[in-house]
């Protein structure tokens, strides 16, 4: 049986002997030996946890134990096969982790990997709006099914013709005489819609030209995604990374939803959705950090063990220094992320914390973590040389995935615009 590149790497042949392992098959040979000068044991966690509370450590260790049941090989296969990580979602639900950000649970959770995180994160952040603004029956009927893993949730905001200018979204929810709504329009990039039972949907209930401000007249709904009903269609988008998790275009054509799907008051949807956006930014920051640290750990391991020119490549400062720099960027972004998550949590009970301040810290954390993850993932690929391009070493997958937090849920450019305007009080540029 053909051995994988990784197993060849981990069970090196005698040093400096290279050449095909099978006569008929060209091989990518690695000149590897275990040096006594440098430790080859990877520290289990690169991220410094000094100062973490006992609760944070307990959560971190419990989630890490669960995630370790889903190793790189699991994500590699699911990515290659574009196969939903259903059992991972089920395991997190079984462990009770999907309720992590709901009241009494707290948001200050470390990172899951990116594709895995994407498969569950709407269940965590989108439920924030329901928990805060939902009716008693929504709290009673929907949230327990999300936490138990029975129902999955997706978040429907982005539209092809509005882009980041969310207030220009044109999907409409038109009220009928019996109180129900008919939804028409198109959403795009909706993660996990193929497997979701519910969608948290933002749609316009009053035309933009009939409201005092464009942020008014939008409403938030928690609807069933029922493809057996008329007026709903979706198509999976082929994408670069995180392929285990589906992303979709969705078309609504007079799709009927009952009156009780409305979350909070009609016309207040944008204000409500802002509430979940800060949670989403904190989560994305945590996800990006997780990816950055795992990429860096792999890079360091490789740099310790790969020998070229008779020395481990990590002995060259051109390899070592970019990795040290990537570590410090991740650590700085980690502090920003935990600060934002703490502010978000505290703002729920402490009215002296302005939502604007939470917004600034959550956006800053997302930006810094996404950039730090990108740096770490890119350098992990480069540290691996040619092997960085091989699927079996996983860093190419991390690199593909690390672009997501730079683009979504809000782009780098829009965060820079936000800080320019809200913090530096510079003129709005758009
Ligand atoms: C993998 C993935 C998963 C996603 N999942 C979801 C989901 O579940 N639900 C959902 O609703 N959406 C989702 N999205 C959508 C995501 O939130 C959007 O792609 C993102 O907000 C960017 O919007 P856009 O693609 O329309 O970019 P555009 O608005 O078209 O912008 C394109 C580029 O122009 C820049 N730009 C635009 N205007 C300005 C300006 N004024 N100043 C400076 N730069 C500007 C942007 O920063 C960006 O770089 C997902 C996207 C991806 C890639």
C-alpha cells in the first residue's frame, strides 16, 4: 500500500538517503533526521494561557479533547469530498457546546478550526438575536432544538446586488392580510443552508424610500427552510476553502412564512441584527486565531525536523524569525479578542459599556486575528517549501481557509472605514 507523504515524513529513512520508495512511482523525498540538539516534541498548545481563569481552562481543555477526536485527516477528507461534518456538529451538540453564547454560558471560548467552526458558528451567534429579542414561544420552541443539535441554523443577510452595503438589500417580506409574510429576493454565500432547518433572515418590510432612515424598515425573521414548499430554491457555490461546509445562493419567490417567524418588532431588524454582529466578530476572531496557531505549530514542527544543508531549516533565521513574528502577532490578536469577548459579555449586564465601544473592540479583534492568522498560515506554507503545497501536510488547507475571516462577515476594508470614522472621527469615505 502506498504510504502517505506524512508517514514517510514521520518515519524517516536513514538521514540523507533519498530516492523512490517504489520503483515505478516517483516520490517526493524528504531529507529528515531527528536532531538531538533541538527538541522535536511539539508543545501541545502554542497559545499562552497565563492568566486564564479556571473556567476558561476547563472549557478550553474540554473542547480541545472533543476536537481531538476529529483530526486533520477527518477535515482533509471532508474538505476534499465536500462532505458536511455532520458527526462533528453532533458531537459538539452532545457536549452541550452549541449553547456556549446563550445566557449563563458566556462567550469567552477559545478557537475551533475554521471549517469546523463554520459548520456550527451560526448556531452560536445567530441565536443571540433570538435569545435577546425572541418571543417566549421562539425561545421555548426553537432554541432548545438548536442547542441539542436537532436543528441547524444559517444566517441570511448577504445579497448579490447589495454586497457590504447591507441597507440596500432588496429581499422583501410582504405582510399578508392574515399576518403571514411572503418573501421574495435573493441571498448569496449562505453557509450551511443545505443542512439548516432554520434561517435567520434579514429582509425589507417597508420600502427604503418610505422610511426616515435606510436602517429602518428592515425586519428579522427566523424561518423554516423547507424545500418542499413552493418559492424556495438554492444552489451550492463551489469554493476555494472550507469545502466541507456548503455555501449557497438562495432564491425566494413569494415564499410564505407565518407571522410568528418575526423576531422582535417589525422594522427594527437592522438594530437587532447588529446585536449578533458583535458576537459574530468575536467568534470569527477566535476561529481565525485557532487556525493561525495550528498552522504555526505545524510550521515550527517542520522547521525543527526538516534537514537541508545538514541543518534543521529552523536553524536559519530566515525561517525562524518570520515564525517568531507570526507568534507575536497571534498573541497580540489573542489579547484583543479576549478583551472584545469580555466586553461583549459584560455589556449584557453593565449598561455603562457603550455598544459602540463593544463594536470597536469586536471589529478590531476580528481584523487583527484575521491578519495574524493569514500571516501564520502563509508562513506555514512557505516553511514547508514544496510540501506546503501537498494536501497531506494540511497547511495548504489552512491557507485556503484563512482567507475567509479576512473577507467575511465584514471585510478588512470596511473595518478600517469603521475605525477611521467612529474612532478617529475622519470623514466617511463612502
Ligand atoms: C466562505 C464565506 C461564507 C459566508 N457566509 C455567509 C453567511 O453565512 N451569511 C451571509 O449573509 N453572508 C455570508 N458571506 C458573505 C460575506 O459576509 C460577504 O462576502 C462579505 O460581507 C463581503 O461582501 P461582498 O462579497 O458582497 O463584497 P463587496 O461588497 O462586493 O465588496 C468587494 C470588495 O470591495 C471592498 N469595498 C466595498 N465597498 C467599499 C468601501 N466603501 N470602501 C472600501 N472598500 C470597499 C470590500 O471590502 C471588498 O474587498 C460569506 C462569504 C464567504 C466568502
